[in-house]
C-alpha cells in the first residue's frame, strides 16, 4: 500500500468555496491525502483511496468523524463492519479499533476534534 501526503497547499484558502470531490485526486495503487485545516484543536483531511486500498486497524486518542464524499467505504469499528455510502457519515470513537477499506475508488473527509 502506498500512502502520500499532498504537501503543496497545506490548508485551503479562506473565504473561497471549493469542491470536496475535486480537491483531492486519485493515484493508482495509492491513498492520497490533502489537509484542509490543521490546528492544535483538530484536523480536517480529504482522502482519495484507489481500488482495494485501506487504512489498517488502529486506534486514535480522539473521536474521528468520516464523511464519504464519493463512492463507498467499508469501515470496521470494534470488529463490526459498516458500509458507508456517498453523503453518509460515521463516528469512529476514541480508543476503539477501527479500519477503512475501499472496495472500489472512494473519497472521504476525516474530521478529528482534539478538544
């Protein structure tokens, strides 16, 4: 699995509309991420997953909110699988094992609030 961070333009221009779907692009065999906002209190990141790409099971010290922007994701939380479709959101609770899998290409926005 290849994972790349788009280090160009970390953060988005303020007071300017943008499209979530058009703001991050797919890369063959990879997961691409683009930071929308990064602050001490939390982060907002867009991801584009190619077919079959995944984030393996892990935990995070804060709740994470996932919104599917395009396609669908299989998200496992505490060993239970959820099929989350475009336009839907799910909360991955703090300190609970979770994973994200893209059966086909998909884009998601991850919002992590630290306080």
